[in-house]
C-alpha cells in the first residue's frame, strides 16, 4: 500500500484520535510526503540505523525503534535529535530533515510521542544545526541518565494514558514496512 495512503487511512479510521499530533486530518503532522520521508530515511539514515530502526547489535548505532520519541520528554532531548551528527551532518535540506525526523518519530516511536508534540519545522532544524554538539558522547550519557530517572514506562507516567496497542497497530506496523 502506498505510504501516504496508509497515513490517511490511519486518520480516517480515527485510530490516533487521542494524539493531538495527528489530529490535523492530513496524515502525520509535519510530514507532507511520508513516501519521500521514508525514501530520505533509506538514503541517508538506514545504512547505519537499519531498515526498521533497530540499530546494530554491537551497540555502536543505537536503536531508534521504540526508543526515539522518549527523548522528547526530557530537557535537551528535542535539540539532541537534530544536533546529533547523523542528523546535523546529513546532506539533506532543513525542510527534508524536518520531514524525516517527524516521520521517524511517528514510525519508530508513536507510543512515546508526547501528547502535545509539536512537529519540527525547517527553521528549528536550521537553528539547531548551527549549534553543533562538542561532545556527543557526554551529552548522550547525560540524556540517558535523565531518561532513566524519568522512568517513562512506570504506571502513571506521561505515557500511561495512551492506548498503546492501538497506536502501535496503526503506525508502527504499517508506516514502517
Ligand atoms: C554513519 C552512521 C550513521 C548515519 C548515516 C546516521 N546515523 Fe544517526 N546515529 C549514529 C550513531 C553512532 C548514533 C549515536 C550517537 C553518536 O555517537 O553520534 C546516532 C544517533 C542518532 C540519533 C539519536 C538517538 C540516540 O539514541 O542517540 C538520532 C535522532 C539519529 N541518529 C538520527 C539520524 C538521522 C535522521 C539520520 C539520517 C539523516 C542518521 N541518524 C544517520 C550513526 C548514524
């Protein structure tokens, strides 16, 4: 099935109605062309992150699938997703990177998307790319500590109110494929 058709299909069925991020009726917020975003992911990111965002088994490239959107819940996480070298240095325009990241967040992490998620814009991407990280490893370690402390999977946490099974059924298994 065509990717954009899939996104519309999800919205038509209203499966994502609890998530404001998808309530625009045009498919996934911040992704005007899901098929193009997926192709850009394949061309620029998949070589390291894998077709399904699983990363590498040796731990060098982190898993994005089921993980990526968690960063949006901690201070500095939103910025990090763009400042990390794989994003910041990709040979792709700010407009297209915004689409790829928004697509990745929905495809790989619908379960953990904040309810009030605001899609990345090209302007935000340009601003963050202009401020590269000096030590990725140190910044990432601090964020991982913050994620652990946030304990997002605990009952009653920020994620506790989403109908996870429905969200996963709609987007995780269909847009990525
Ligand atoms: C050359 C391999 C490579 C490519 C290509 C690559 N990445 Fe990555 N990516 C990594 C590695 C390694 C990390 C872990 C942080 C670090 O050491 O840079 C990472 C981390 C990330 C993270 C943060 C997740 C985390 O847990 O640290 C995001 C977001 C990300 N990459 C997005 C992208 C996007 C978007 C693209 C394509 C435009 C891309 N990457 C292309 C290797 C790559």
